[in-house]
C-alpha cells in the first residue's frame, strides 16, 4: 500500500491538467522553469508536461530547491491519507513527526520511539519520501511559522520559537527559502486579523471532499464528557493535554473546511494541537477511495450514496479513550458519561476556559493509577480491568500513541483481564486509527446487518466484510448510522 503515485508520471500529469483536488497531499508538482512547487489543484494554467516533475512530499520539493507556490499554498493542503492507513515504520514515523517528536526530542528520540536505529529511520524515509526526518520536520515548522505570521500579530521572535525553530536566523532563512519572501513581507500580504485573546488562534483545517459532518460531530457530541467536552453554538469544544501545557479547541464544520479556534497556554503546542485535531476528525482520509470500495457491495451502496464521506471519529488522547472504553463496557452511553464525569471532577486537572463551560483535563493515567480501587463505583471485575489498564499505561508497559504497532498493541490489550474483541477493536479503531478495525459482535452493527439483509452472526458478517477491507472501520460508521435503536449495553 505504499504511495508510489509520484512515480506514475502520466497519472500525475492528468491530475494536474484536470486540477483534481482529490490528489492534493498525495504528491506535489515541481515546475522546472519557475522552480516553484504546487498542489495538483493549483488554479494557474498548468505547465507543459516536459516542465513538470513530481515529488512525494513538500519537504522533498524544498530539499530539491523549489519554493512553495503563492497561489495554491501547497504547504496547507490536506496531509497524505496513507499515514493514517498504514502501521509500518514510515507511516508511524510520519505520525510522530506530525506530533512534534523531532522538534522536542530530535531524530534520536524519534528512532527510540520507533525501536529502530537513526540510520534505519533516515534510510526508510529518504527511500519513500525523498527527505529525511530533519527535512520533514523543517517543512512542518515552516508551515506552522506561516500560519502564525499570517493569522497573529505576534512578534517574529515569538513566532520563530513557537514554530519550533532554534534561532531567529534559522527561522528567517527557512521562511525566505520556502516561500521566497521574508517573514515581514509574508505578513504584509495578508490584512490584519481581528484582535483575539492572548494565545488564541483562528485557522482553517482543510479536508478532502466529501465530508459528512453529521456522524462525525454527532458522535463526539453524544459521547461528550462534561467538563472536558461540550457542544455549543454549532461547535464541538474540548480541552487538550499537550506537551508544553494545556489548550482548549472549538471545531465548527463549514462546507469547505473545519473552522478551528485554539486557545493555548504555550504556542509551542500549536503544531501538535493541529495534528491531534486533524487526527480526531479523520481529516486526512481519502473518502473517494473508501466509498468506492464500500459501494461495490450492493447492500452497502445505498448507504454510501445517501450520505457519502463518513469519517471515523477518533481521539486527541489515546490513553483517555482506552479508559473511557473500559468505563463504557456493559453500560449505557449515558452511564459511561456519568462515570467519566465523576472521575474528571474528582481527579482531573483544572483548566481556565475563556468561554466557560470546560473545567478540566481528563485525568492522566498516573492520577488514575494512584486511586484507591475501592473508591471506584463499578463492579469488581470491571474495577480490575480499569485498575490494570491504568497501571500499565502509567508505568509505560503499555503505550498507546500515534507510533503504536496496531497488531502488537491488540495482542497486548487482549492479554489484560476484561479485554475482549469488542473493546480491543474499538480502541484500535478510535484510538490507534486502524481503518480496518471491525466490530462484528457490536449489537448495533448486528441489528443494522439484519435490517439490510447482511449476515448477522459475527463469523458470517466477518466473512462478508472481507470484501470491504481495508476500510471496515468506515463500513462500521455506515452501519451504525442505520441502527434506529439506541445501544443500551456494549459488549466487552
């Protein structure tokens, strides 16, 4: 499933000539005569095919000496969908780079998280993306710097360090090299934004169309934990635990983007916050490829045609989601929210919400591991499941994150007491981001299958779903949408 599209010259040329936005982020077009690189959907007149060359990443374009187009702004295109579809070394590395690991811990820290040597990581990234981890992180810093320059009135020194640059000189040189403009000239190209509260930024999160916001935001709102999450005035709001502090985000769906308002305690967390919000909303997905595969099943096709572009609602905190999955075992959604809200009130870290309504971060695994088990109002077996999970998360013997190996983590979870296939696969789908996770024992899925004429026993449904791979997690979203009965009890 490796992305070799940039090597298919004929296909890339067709995409550029048709200005096909579906391929934005899949590859980048570098123009030999102008030394500029663009996204495939760039609105300018396409160059002659002989003047085009193609790269798999913006970092590779920059490393080859090309500058970002001022019209189509290729650095702001949706990310390649493959990083959230794969669990190999390169995909895991790209997710970690997006989460700011190279800026915080350097390439050795990235390699340590992946369990490979620095040389192995660099070799794999260069082979597939044409750029090493430092160049990829540098391209990300440039994009963050541009965002801060254009949307805030921060002094340039603050922009530089918030974007992850180690010096003002490196910041100035990178901005000039990538955008062919000085930082001050880049700011002058955009009108002054309306003044906002200190630490608050307003930006747009792009996505590939179509996007169906109803299931995505509806699910997040329906399961929102009071104090940590809320739905207000058409926006999903929640608190964020980030490397340098905490934040509050408000996400509002509009037709061509997701409006994002971020309030951060430390602006160095901007890149990570954006990355986690995009991941939670599954904004780098390729809905056309997904829907085409599911539409091939005649019983699923009407569901896809009725409301195409469903995404998998994920999470900004993998450990938090695993804890909430255990709290939701064999109880109603309302009861699970009540259990979680009690933990938040008693053990969450208080935060300041400039708009009110949000009060705490979800408790950390370390805080939950320190609780007296007898204080937990739940059955003894689930209490054992809960305490075992948070202990393993707190001591690091179980790691859930963007760098997790999906199959290895599944096996580790199944070894824990009280973890059955449903809990493991819902964590794989919502926390780890496995697009092929499937829930054949889920009561809502089985009811929907019966109504559609699909097999409803877990074994038979799994056999039928083999044709939906590798997008079974998206099939789950379509099936859940057909179930008119509330799910009162969730399996383990």
